[in-house]
């Protein structure tokens, strides 16, 4: 039985193909529950995100895993062949660790993937498709991901606009938990800003958007983390003074935050500092605002420069993280081999014990019948030795027949070393 990792991601497949083989949690739960009753492939975890769909499975054949992935999504397996990557055993372990650590993500070092992999494992456990061996591999991968996070800088630098704004807020203000944030427009960019700041623990988020529906959608998404208020777009200027941090990204052709509005807001705030971030192109905020004492104004170019520098630092840290992952994967595979060897040794010892008991019972019967005990014991030891050495003798004969003589030499040298150590221990 081997451990396989098989799937597609943003590097190997188009969005259209990734959409075809993506699973939502409800669909996946149902499919895995059905699969748990099949004996040919019932030990697996499926990780499905917007950028990847992967199957991690204990199986005798990777083709079975590939066939299942195609069949579960109702597509021809031929559609996947040119886009699927597959790894086995040590390579599969390394891949799972890289994925869990964010080293294989579209955004290098992104932290969300670890939670997504953990959720995938939990879903598979609920469907009873996770054996102790498979669970052990995943738990070790989580351990590796935590080591990468805590011991390298691969995830410590902002590499998205939303995250960069949150990091700026932490740098400008000493107590983020007291901040009021205003997002002007509730599109994708500002939604990420609002979510990052909500996760950071700010006190309140004001959402100022032209359309009520999108503002309400964003409010629902973050309301479990932070106090939220929707502000009419027509009331933008009169509410500026309430915000410590303002992020604007409207897509308007004209500036929506005027110099005079910010100057008036500062006065109402008694000149407490403000962080203003203009993510729009063309710009939403009058550039002259930067001249006001107490206002920190950042534009797209400023943030992009920070992100580029941080991404370079992440890439440098990723080299260290890759080395760590490879070392941890090697440790796990070595541990698995030792465990397997232990099981084989135990079985071999059990076999030897069975032979001993059989031969001893035969010898005791002969002695009970009156045969010479010394002769019986001599024959007992001879027969037991012959039977115990028989498997090793067959192995040596078969390897001697191989075209590669190094196999026989390796076994012979190992046996010689064992006998030498045994003789030394007796002295």
C-alpha cells in the first residue's frame, strides 16, 4: 500500500478545468460517505479550494485514484491526464507538507491553506475515509506547517493589498483594538481590507458604498468579528472624522474625498492622526491631503513597492522553508520504514516462535516415549536451526542469481556485520 497525492492546481490547469473538478463541502461529504463502503479505495482525503483539487490516498494503484477523481465529477479521465500531477510515498509526503505550509500556493506563504487542509481532513474523518496511517501523515504535515510558520519568515510579510493595509494600520496606531475603519466602496479589494482589519481586532468598520446590497453583503461577512455600520455614500464627507483608517477604492472617474473634507474632518477629530489609503486608479483622494499634519496617505504605488519587497523576502525565506520541509518529510518516511521493519521483525519472530514450539513439542513427545534425551535435544537444535535459517538461505540463493551482483553483496555484508557484532558482544 502506497501513499499518493494526485490532483490539479493553478499551475497545471485552467480555471475552467479546476471548476469542473471542484467539490463543495456538501457534495464531498456525500461522495466520501458513499466511498467509505468501497473496499478498493476508501482511505482518502480530498482538498478542494479555488486554486486546487487534490486527492491524498492510501492505495495500491494511483490510476484508481485518478479514475475516482474523474468519475466523481462526471468527466472523462482523458481530460485530466495532461493536467494532473501525481506523487508517491516520500514525494507525496513532501507535497502535502509544502501545500499545508503555503509553499505551493498562488500567494506564497498564504496562511489560509492550512485551515483548509485541516477542514478537508475533518470532513474525511466524518465520512470514515481516514485510516490511522493516513491520519498520522496529515498530523505530521500540520506539525511541519507550524514549524515553517514559527521558524521561518515565509508568511511574515504582507504580499496582498488588503493585508498590507492592515499591516500599515498596526504600524501607525499602537492600539488597533480602538480603531474605527471606513471602507469607501465594498468591492473585492476593500472587502479584503475590511476582513483583514476585522481579523486584526479593530473596534468598528464603517462601510460606505453607493449600492446598499453589496454593503449589506460585506457587513454580513464580517459582523461576527467586528461592530459594523453602513454609511450612505451621500454622507461620506460628514462621516470622515469618525474614521482613524480610511481605505478608498471606488473606481470613480473623479476624486470622491476632497482636500477640504479631510481638513474639516481633522479639525473635528482635534487633529488626531488618520491613515488614508487610496487603492483606486484614477485616485479617489486628493493628493494634496498628504500635506496635512496628522494624515498618512498611501497610494497603490506605495503599497505595491512594499509588497514587491516583502514578496522578495518571502521567496528568500521559502528557500529555508523548503529545506526544512524536505528534512521533516525524510524523517517521517524513515520513521514509517522503521515501523514497517518492526512489524516485519515481529512477524518473523512470531514465525520462529511457532517453529520452536512445534519442534519442542515433538522433542518432548520423543523423550516421553523413552528415547535418549541427549540425542533428541541434538536433533531438536539441528532441525530448529535448519528451519530458522531456511528463509535466509533461499534469499541469498535468489539474490545470487540476480544480474546486479551488488544486491547479493549488500545482503552478505550486512549479515557479516551482524555476526561480527554478535561475536564481539559475547567477548
